[in-house]
C-alpha cells in the first residue's frame, strides 16, 4: 500500500501521481493501450494519418477527462449518479425524437460542437446509479431491491433498443447486472433470471429487426451466406487465422488493406490486429486488458465503502465484458453485435467514456483514507 | 426504503464481496480461456487453411498466353507470322452508363454488328468482374484511329493490342501451312487444357495442325494482387510464357509459287520432293484458299462459298486426292517384272492395238489403236504401250503387282508430317475379298498393271515413287519440316530426314534399264512426252506420263477431241519426273484434273517446275540453310 498521506508534498514520481490522483499501473496500461490503438489504426485505416491524428486527439481529451474525473471525490459520484442517470434518459429521449441517423440507426445527438451518442453516458450512469442505490442497503439485496435495480437498467435499455442499438443495450444490461452480482444477488435469483431470459428468447427474437435476426442466424451458420451476411465473420476469421503465431507484421495484413475485411478500423479492428501480430500479439493484448481488469478488481477490494466497491468492480467487469464480446464476435465465438474493441477501435465517445470510467476508478483508489498505524 | 436501513454488517458484506469477486475472477478466467482457445484454434490449428484462404482472397492468377511460333520457308520467307491486332474491349464495371447504350454509341464510330453483340453477350457471362470483354477482335487501322479520337466519350472501353495470325503466302501455300482457328468444344476434349489456358486459337490444318504442339509453346502466369472487388492493384509475380518453336519448312517459297502458277487455271496438284532427303519443295493443290479468312472465325457466307465451290478449294488434292495413276505406274511394274524375272527387257513383244484373254472376247485396248508393233521394254515404256504391259501383267500376276506396288509405297500412307493424308489403293486378292467380297478376275490384273481399275494413288505417293526411282530405291520419307528454331536463342536444330526402307533389287541394273526408258519418254523422238517436254533440255530428265480414266467413261474409249467430252468426264492428266538423272535434285508428280493427255498437259507443267527449281539452284547458289535463315525478318521483303 502507498504510504503517502494526503497532504504530504510529493517527492517521488509515484508520490506525485498519487497526489494528482493518478493510479500509476492503470495509467501506464491505458497509455500503452492508447499508443497501440494509434499503431493498429494507422494500419487498419490504410495508413490514414487523419484518422490517427483524430484518434490521438480523442485519446488526449479522454486522458484529460480521466484525470479530471480522478480529482472528484468518490462520494460526489454516488450523489451525482442519479442526476447523470436522469440526464442521460432525457438525452436518449432526445435522440429518438431528433437524433441523426447513421447507417439506418438513430444513435447520434448533434450538439452543434460535438456529435455524440448519449447511450455512452448511460453506460457509465447505470452501474453507478445501481451502486449508489445499494450503498446504504443491507446486502445481499432483497427481491424488491433487485426489481428497482432492474427498473434502473430497464428504462434506458428500452430506449436504446428503439434506436436500435443492441450492442449498447447489452452492455448496459451487463453493467447493471454486474453491480447486482457484486451486491450479492443470490445465486438462485441469478439462475432464475437466466431461466426467464432463456424462456424469453423467442419473444426477443420476434422483436428483433431483420438485420439483427440475420446476424444471429449468420453467427449460427456463417457458411450459409459467405458473400452476404456471413461475409464479415468469414473474412475476419480468415484475417485472424492467416495471422498465425507471429502475424504478418505491422502494415502487412492483407485482409484489411485490400478491403476484404469491412469495418476494419472500428468493430473489426481486432481482426486486423490479430492478422498483423499473430497469437503472441493477441496474448499481449489480452494480458494488457487482463491486467487492467485485475487492477480494477483490486481497487474494488481495497475500496472503503459499498458504493465504491460495487462501482469499481462493475466498471472493471464491464470493461472486461466489452473486450470479451468484441473479440469473441470477431473470432466468430459470439454473434455480431456492434461493440467496439475498448480503447483500440476508432471512435470518440467510446474512447472518452471508457477513460472516464477509469477516471472514476482512479478517484476511488486515490481518495482512500489512510489508516495510520 | 428507509425501513430497510438495518445496521449494515460491514464484515459480512466484505466477505460477501470477496466471494463474489473470486466468483467473477473464475468466470473471467473461464471466458478468457474460451477466447484464447478460439484464437489458438484459428491462428495455430487452422492457420494453414486460413493462410490459403487469405492468399486466394487477395491473389488472382492471370494466364499469359504464349506467342505462337512462326513458320518459314526453307530460305527464310515467312509463311505464317503474328501481326499486331487491335481488339476493342469493354470493362462493364467502368462504364458510366449502361453497356447497351455504350455499344449503341460505339456503333457510330466502329461498326458493331448483331453478331458482334451476341458474341459479346456470350463472352460477358464468362468474364470475371474488372476484366475486359472483347467486343470486336480485329479493328482496322482506320477504326483504331476513329476510336482514339473519341476515346474520352467511352470510359471503360479500351483498345488492347494483341497478335493475330497472318499467312503472307496466302492461297499459294494454304494446303501446306494450313491455318489456325478458334478452339472448339471438340478441340478441348483432345488437348491439354492447362497448356491452352488463355489461348484462343489452335492449329486446324496443315503444318499449323501437325506441329501444333511445337508451335503453341507454354503459357506463363502473372500473379495479380486484387482488392475485394477484383480490381488489379499490382503484379506480385510473373512467370513468363514460353513462346512456341518457330519452324523452318523444306518448302521453297519461290518454287511453290511457280508450281501454283504453272497449273494455270486448271485444278490439280503438284508435289515436288528433294529426292536426296525427302523434303517437300513444293506441294500445291489448286485452287487454294485464303487461309487468313479462318483466323478470326470465318463467316458463314465465306465458309459456305468455299464448301460449295465446285473446284473444292479446301480439299488438299496433293495428300487426299486419290487418282488412278494410269501409265505413270508402268516403271514400277517394269521393275517388278524384271525383279521377278518374268520378262527379258531386250526381248521384243508383239503389240497390236488390243489383246483378249482366253475364254473372253473382251478387247483390252491399247491407247494407240494401231498398236506399237514389235517393241522391247524400253520402247514399251517410252511409248507407253498398254498391250506390252497387259502381257507383262499376265506373267507377273496380281500378287507380284501388289508386292512391288507396295514396295514403292502404294496403298500406304507415306507418313508425311501433314494431316489427313490418304493411303490410296494398291489392290490385291485380299483387298478385293475384303472390300468387294469377290474373287480376283484375271482381267482386273490387266487394268491394274496400267494403273487403272481399283488402283488409286495420291500425287504425293506418285512423287515418292519418282523419288524412289531417282534414288534407285534409297529415298526418304517425305516431310515438310526442315528445322526447328528456338524462339529465345534463335538456335536452329535441323530435323534429320528418315530413310524409307530401301528397295533392294537383286540386280541393280534394273534401275538403269527403267530410268533409261523414262529418259527416253522425254528424249526419244518416239517418246510420248518428247514433243511436249523434251525440247531444249538443260538437264537430263526422266519422266513418265499417265492418263487416268474418270469413272463413267467406257474403258479405253478415248475420244479424239477432248473438248467434245463434258469436263467432269475428261481424264486426269498425270506426269512423274525427276532430274538431273545422274544426280537427282528434284522429283515431281503432277496431276491435272480432267486435263486430258498426261504428256501434253501434265508434262510441260512438270518441266516448268523442274526448270524453275534447277535454274534457281544454278542461278543463285544458296548456302546452307542455317546461314540463310539468320536475320530472317529482313529477308522477307527481298524474297517476295
């Protein structure tokens, strides 16, 4: 444990960083991830400097935002979460009413200066709000508390599904559920929910859009339509598989550069990475992600109240979930859902919001009250 | 909610949280394990498979068809070459408007027929995206110029330069050189498809057909990197095509032309061989045809015109025409009789105008009604006495006639390196039994020994007979290929001539006897060809005339006035000859269809061919072929 007290003048780098509320291990891992993103993007975008610069700017904004959020004491988040949650609900309604359509889905809100997806705020607001809700309650939660938590998740999810954005909805459900899980939701209720979910699958199926149904069908049998809906997944498997142990080398991946692989700089960037760096590159990335998740869980274990524990743990697990869902989808393990590869894919809101969640983690960790023995 | 605010048990909550974190860690590890197993499966276990898929994805192999070998005459004149051709093609993906309206607009500049359109539609279906589909195969210079001027109006339409086959000698050598044509379904079943990837043409006739394998070469390939839509981005690898071998023929272009012209306006065939090696100096079948017509797909109209022409220009008379050899076969029969010992060459035989066989009153007539009187073998050949040979035939018998005819190659293909040769018929008892299911009648022996009846021979076979006599039984297999030339190094490899199985006589003097008689045909004042061939000879020539009856005319009923018989019933005029007698340089067989008298019609043509060739040997002595054929392209203009 760090031995520096809050008001000591820092004399070492780690001391200075703690003084600045920055968690060094996480910060190093995040910067590594950000730099890696720039390199992979340069290749995946077909050597587009514009895209790399764009991403670098977002990385910078994200890091500044993260450090800023790290300065905020954790209990502010507990108190502010419901407000942020309410605001995000308003924005989501706003998107449905006057949002910009891109690729057949209304997800964007144009604020004149920036265009962003309000659902990204929800991703952060939902787990924090659920954590805040459980802060004063006796854990494990009782059934009616579980239902309230379910409602907190359910409202934004219902709105996001209307956009439609299945991937984000799934991530929000995941974020909220992880909070519930760490709150000690009883296993029998977990199993019951899984059973209900399975039973509801047909209902969900018939409420899916055609393209969403197609994605699931394609996942179940990609060979059925290799040039149509199965094209994405077939090509990304070719990209990953042809990478081999050591990969084809940076800028030498052929699948993405020759346009065989669609969306190579966003949702499918992992295929480019795996093609160019091979199994060892993938192991490295998984290790990097794993390190950040473990560090997050460690922060949760070391944290000092219920809200911080639940928030830190669920944010960490959500981060893992992002990475797992994206890599699983690109590797053909999961159906195609629009989830970017965290911190690597090209995309501003996602990058900024992920760094924001790490800002919250850092805030939790660096605001611990030291017990001087 | 305030009712739930029981006092929190922080210790229990911590333990609960720790358990949950451990559970989460376990689930997390399972999921990571699952993911890594999947990645391992893709990147290690199935790496080879996906590696191949990735290569297939980005690479396209394009075939580079080989350049076809050229064909030269013995002195290096081009008989078949490759000329630049301009092909109009369209890349549908690059056309701004519809392909149809582009074609409509193109039609105003370059005529595009309905046939062009339907061919284009057929080709379009077989062409992968981003590759040109031909609209018109050979544009004229004028059309190329017109298109170039208007090029900007036609995005996606290009002119591609290629090569097309051209035959500079045209009809003069069509039956030797042959032609190439489009590869048909039938061709595909017989060829090695791998060698013909990307190829559009294949030899269909003549040398183009018989040496197809050498001329064609081997295709190369280009590996092209493509993007997902098939557009070529860059060339990754190339293995160049191996051009076909060039061929140098034994054909003497000048003699070929002279022989063709010597036939005048008559149909017929001339084969001139170099008796010293069997090389074909000239091989004419008249009328010829324009072989260039076939290269880009002959039109139905032109093809019908060639097929329906009563003079049958496509028919190679020199190899396929089977004519009764008539009296040209008498020297062979004489040698047979001498060799069999059934006659004494010096013994004089009474030759009236006809003979009859015992037990029959059928008159076997001599062409000369008054007969030849008492004559020996030499005189019988010189004057072409039929009665002498009837008597000789009776003594020799059909079995010996067949044996000696066969010895000279009659009834069998000569084995020339040109396609579709016919064997002719050298009849025998077995042959008649097999083909007519009838026994051999003695009268048939009489007409066979003078080259009539069932017996037929091709002009080529007669030229081989002349060569055999000229070389005293040591002739060579007739062939048209003199040498092969490597397209890269230019090195010429001569083709060794193959000797025919020699005709060994028990007494070599028999050759001299017969050759002297053949010399007399031309030299002796009473020789049949003396007046027509034997005047102002520069070289001693040996020859023998023949007239072949055309079926339908009563046997030996020769009308005195040729013009009084319908053309189709007139007899064929034949002549075989070789010269100079002591050192033969050329052996010739001439057949003039429905020409009439062998000596009067075919004889002078044979002499003209011999003179033309021997004059050229004398006039401008030519060095060895290897020296001559260097720098061939520059010689072409001078030669022609």
